[in-house]
């Protein structure tokens, strides 16, 4: 990487990327990700964690402000990034990027949305900022694993959400570098967020990083400085958190492809490493007449899935929604028993269902070297079900629905959006939102979108 420091390199990239440098394919994928993320956000407006986040932010009527989705009021841009970010992430249904460090790059959209409104930016600027944020976060995920060193993936969000914010805020190169230093030096998040029995913070951790990034940009805009060598310093990010970070190119440089094209849209509301396992289990469900007649179930998986969602006693008897949608045994058992997995799979009543938990107890998760060799380019899981009769049924899925090699159609992206907003927005209002989002680059002011979103329940 050229540039004196990594922060300078990232800042220069963020500020140099222009809408005219994006291909029509990249622009279209941004629209699909924004539709998907906002559907997830609207669908989560009545969640306890979301209500807690919304109640915790101040109402702002003057100065820099941004709307809360479904809240019908404005708050400061950093607090809007937090509250809206919790909504985007809470259902665990927004997109994913798979690499040395898995992540959910659409988490950056809340920071871009809040800043674009507060500074009256247009749709083209909004789209460009999102592409840059995806690129930086995913490039960092390609460079080093954080979870293996005990830190959460949202730690990289301290940098990518600055990238989503700084261009929209009109920061200079130096101010963007200062923002990266302030946000990055305060960013390390412990992996405990995603270990053991999971809490609501699982869906709020990145939103916190986004809020801190927006606030860092606001501070730098007003003259605050931060550690310029946040990555390379004696006690900097690479020495204490990530290890070496080698990034040759960002998307668009020298014809390099944009990494947003390699991100995955979720088809099921489960941790992404379980997507193909759920698909394979659903394919078997019709062959099982009575779940009580199952003797054993074996899930053959890759190392990352085993480590993240396929090991730990709590995965076989989850007590929280957050643990259940991050449990490979629970998701597979539900898919086999119900022939589907949707948001109703993770209600308190369903999580406590004794028959479902008994089926979970029959599941064994094993690492499969052959499947592991395919990851992260593929997402392979194989389910083997052995009934008491002795006949074994098997199903394998390599590229789950929503993977770049098995993508959702635009109609399926719309269908997911409509299912998530049903009961919260009228059919006419949902269509109005979709029409605006498909023409996002034509918006003169992103505030037109956020004002519509703030009144989502009344549209």
C-alpha cells in the first residue's frame, strides 16, 4: 500500500472515490443492499433492544440532525447511526462478507444514512460512501482475523464507518486521518459479545462502533486530532489487535473489483455459516415423517462454522433469541422439524419447545476437512439424518441462496423486504419506498428518504 501510514492510505481512498468510478453493477448491488438493510431495520422496530436504543437517544430539533427509522423524530447524527444501526442488525438478517474475519458490511449503512441526511447529500454521494465503507471493511477482513485474537469483527467498523461518514461530512484528508485515529484507538471490542450465551448486545455492537465513528468525524471536523499512527504505532492496532495488515488494492484501483460484489444477502434469519445447513435440512424435511423417529443427526461442516456456531453447550439448549440464531444445532433441528426457518423460529415460545430441544440433543456437529478446504469461497454443509429404521438420508449445499454464486433475484430481494415490513407499512407505502430506493442515485437529498423512513409505521 502506498502512503505514509495506513490511515492516510484509507483516507485518501475514501475521499478520492467518485460515483462516476462505479460500474452500473456495483451501483445496482448497493441499491439491493440498502433495500435489504432497511427492510431488516423496519422489521425490527418493535424489538426490545431497538426500543431501548431509541429511548436512549435525545430528541434534537435544531442543528445537525438525522431521523430515527419509524421514530418520527430526529436526533444527533451519531445517535441516529446507533439507533438505526441496532435496527439494521438486530434480526441477524442483513448481509454478510466471508473471509479471514466474517462481517456484516451493511452495518455501515446507518452511519452513511445519518450523515447524508444531516449534511443534505444526494443519492450519488450516499451510494459512493457505502461502496467505500464496504471496500475498507472487507479489505481489512481479508487482511487479518480478529476473532482468533479475541476481538470482535465490529472492531474493523471503527474504520469503515469513518469511511462511510467522512466524505459525506465534507472532511479534508487530514481531518479524515484524525477521525480514523480517534475512532480506531478507542475501538477494540471483545469477542465475548459472540461467545457463550448471547445477549442483545450482539445486535448493537457494530451500531456502537458506527456511533463512535460518526462522533470521531464530528470531533475532527471541529479541530480535534487523533493518533496518526493508530495502525503502526508502538501500541497501535497492528501490534495489539490485528497483527500485520497487508492490503494491496482497494476496489477500483488498477481495475481491482469492488468487494461489495462478494458480499452475501441472507435468505434465512440465521448466522451466515448456517445458511447452507438450513437449506440442506429443509431439503430433507419432507422425507421425515416423524421427528421423534430420528435416531441421530450429523452436521458435517467447515472449521469457522464449528468454531462460531457449532460448539459450546449453550448451542444445544439456547436461552435467548441471539443464541438460537447463532446455534447450528438449533437452526438445523428447526429446519428439519418445520421444513422452514423464519423469524417465528426464534420466538421465546419456540426456543423453549421441548420437542425441538429433544431433536437438538440428537445432533452432532463435526469438522469436515474436505468441506473446510472450500471455505470461504464456498459455504458447504452436509446433513445426515439416520432414522431408527436404519436408513440414512443426506443432503449437502455448497452455495446457499443469496451467495454471489447463487444470488437472490431482484424480485426475491423485494419479496424479502415486503415480508419484513408487512404490518408496519401499507402496501402503497412499501411500494413508494422501493421505487425511491431503486432510483437512489436520482435523489437530490437523502433527507427525502429518511423523512419517509421516520414515519414508516404510518406510510
